[in-house]
């Protein structure tokens, strides 16, 4: 009849409708979002979680641990892929990776069904769906949004596998090319195929899938893996300035309440689109430039002061265009792929020998610094410097305009022993260590969670609009010196409330005796953060008085003061 069919997948027709009553999606304003990137199984798989064995590593396990997410101050959980995937794909035939299990899930088999093994022990796909909904409802009841990391750039049919689209219409669903008379898959993803998302039937499938997760499962938004693949011309493979699928997602009525974040790159040189991803003023971006700039400045690389300052201000040089906002920059220092925060200050080189790829996998350019010794260290000076550097980075993330994202486990200092690509390790490398959290509860976790909550509560942080000259004063006269590693500024309370903030970062190896600006209106400066002080003095929620006209900022240290 000429109408376009809708993808719905398989349904259990006798299933009792899920009871969503009494709970509405939080609809958190985008400028207020603090995102927690979480691996579904690894979050509660460890026996240290204290959960019953039947629910460890499941959607129910995540729901059971909602109090931790609240205690840390996060109001959005971004789950690594939950679309059903083949966790056993590395074991199909003898190979150097057959000791591993796909624990990240970037290998989609079904775009409409939750991962069955994330159900409680022994449950099937129907129960997986219900338990996923229970998890979402639990999060919403506690004011926490649920974002999904979705993979539409490729499918699990790489490496010669057939289970769906290859048998339906191979040349329609995948991008192909003819090389010397042989038809091959275009591989912009590094995974063996590229989903042909700008071919209309494929685009309709993607849209139907997204709507399904919003309508049926009540999710609040999406992070799109390797999203530059969704910008490619279905024939030539070239990057398009107005890709139909990206525009359709931005304009879709069902998706209008959803947060949308692109990972604005793929595995090709022309696919790096940070700051220039087609967006229709709707799409946010994982800001890889922010990540690299903050890492480099805070480890002492020269010539980055101006770029670091821009990063703190929401990367306005990239995003203050048309109607885009600071929150369209998703700021992160660590993510699932790459070093954890702890490893970022403990390793200069990746340690990926357990991955079966002879060290070829994982990023080589990590902008990390081991603080004087490679790997774990019993040297107290090294250990102290590492915790200080972690505090510095977390402060930078929390005072930056934009949407901050924290990696699961960074709140207590999780280590993957230097492995920066743990996609196949269903063990302690990925698993959240609840015992380690308890050891840090009154130490680093207290600092970490306190800063998250301070950011959420202070009106000068997490703004809906970019800063103007009335909002900020830079206490800086050394912009042109590439060797200058001290940066200080003041955010002005122009009636928003909360009081002025003074923030300084010192990555020199000597103290900087900083002259403080006079606090406004007869107020005085109170110390909220000094990363050089031991807990609990490193973070004082309401500020510690007695700050004079100057502050001696420690080597490799940072401070934040509030005017009261």
C-alpha cells in the first residue's frame, strides 16, 4: 500500500504490561546533568557488592545499588551497550583472544531487545525486559536519568558471521565497495562492517529502535558510538554536512525529550568531527579535545594555558555557535576505553598484554604521567602526589562549564593495572570493587562526591549560557608564556546566588603565592578545596574561613574559594 513498515522485533503477546504508575522521568535540565558511565555487569558482579549471587551483574543489581549513585551525587547513569549481543564471540574458534568474554557489548545482535544475560540468574528474555524496566523505574524514582550507549555504526556480523542483515539484504544494510572486482565491506568502524544508516530502510530501523527504547523502556537519552559513521554518504562513504539519519534523530517528536550525545569520530582520518558534528542545536558531543587538554595541562605540558582556560569555560571556541549551549560539550577526562583516573596518574605506558593482541590494541597516546614510578608504588611521596593529581583533575571537571561525565570506579580510584582496553575481561580489571570503595569512603570518595554535589548546588557552575565578560575575571598576566603552568580566575555572582568563586591551578613544582582579589560586598574568602591538604581538609562543603589577602598554592595543587 506504499506505507513504510515499522520495525517492532519480537513480542511476548501474553506479557502483562509493566506498571510504570507513580513515577515520571526526571526530565533534568541539561545544564544540571552529571553523568556516570557504568558497565552493567561489572558494576555489581563482584562478591564485594554484598548482593545475592542471583542478582550480581544484572539490571536488578544496578537498581539495588541506586543509593551509591545518589551518595556520589550523579543524576544520570550512562550504561554501556544493553542491546542484546554475543558475549561469547571471541570463543567461536581458537584464536589469541579466546580466553576473553565480550563484557562491553559493542557488537549488537538485536536492536530492540535488552541483553538476556543481564537478567537475574536463570531468567530469560521476557524477564530481562521486565527487570530492565524495574531498573529504569527505580532510577527515575530517585531522580536519576538513564542514558544508553548505543551502537548503530556496525553490527556483530563482522568477521564472516551471519545472523540477520547479511541474509536479508547485505548490500542495503552495509556499506560496500568494489575493489578489483571483489565486493568488500567498508570498514570505518574497525569492526569489520559499517551499518548503512543513511539508506532509508536502515534509517527507519534506527529510528524505530530508538523510539522503542523511549516508549517501551522509558529511557532518557542516548550516547551514539562512533557517530561519524552515521554521517557517511551511503554510496561514496564521504562525510555529509547534513546526514539524513542524524537530522531525523534531532527532529523526531518521540526523541524530543531525550539527551543526545555523539561520539564525534570513527576510525578514519576524515571522521574526526569534534566541535563540528552536524547538530541542529540538539546534539551534544563527547569532547575529546577537552579530555586531552585537561590531561596535558594538569600533567605539566607547556603551551596549553589558553586552551585549558577555554576548556574550563565550556569550550566556547567550538560550541558557542548558532543556538548551541555549554552543555553540548560533554566533558570527560576518563571513559570506558582508556586509562582509569587512577591509572592515568600511575602509568606512562599501557599494559595490554592480557588482551591477546601483542600490545597492538588500545590507544598509545594517553597523555598520562606516572608521578615518578611506573605502576603500583609503595613510595608515600608518589602515592600522595597521585591522589593530589586525581583531586586536581576532578576539580577541573566539576568547575568546567559543560556536561561532566565520570567513569565508574573513579570515585574510589579503581585500577585496571594499566590496561587501557579491557573490553574482554570479565574479572577484577573491570569489576567495581565495593571493598575498595569502603576504604575510600572517608577519604577520596568523600572529596569526589562532595565536589559533585557542590557543583550541582552552586548556580555559577553548570550554566545554561556561555560566560560573558561580566561573569568571569582572569587573574592572569602571563598568557603568552608557554612555560607558565599557573591559572587563576574568579566567577562573579551577578545575582544568581551562591557567592563568587575563586579557582586556581598550579602545575609548577614550586609554591605560587597568589594575591587574591578582594571579595565582593564586604564578604571574605572561605576555602572549599585545597587538593594539597589531607582529608577532610581537602574539601570543606561550606568553606573554611580565615583566608587572607594571599593564598600559597602548593606545587601540583589546586584551590577553590567561595565568597561568604
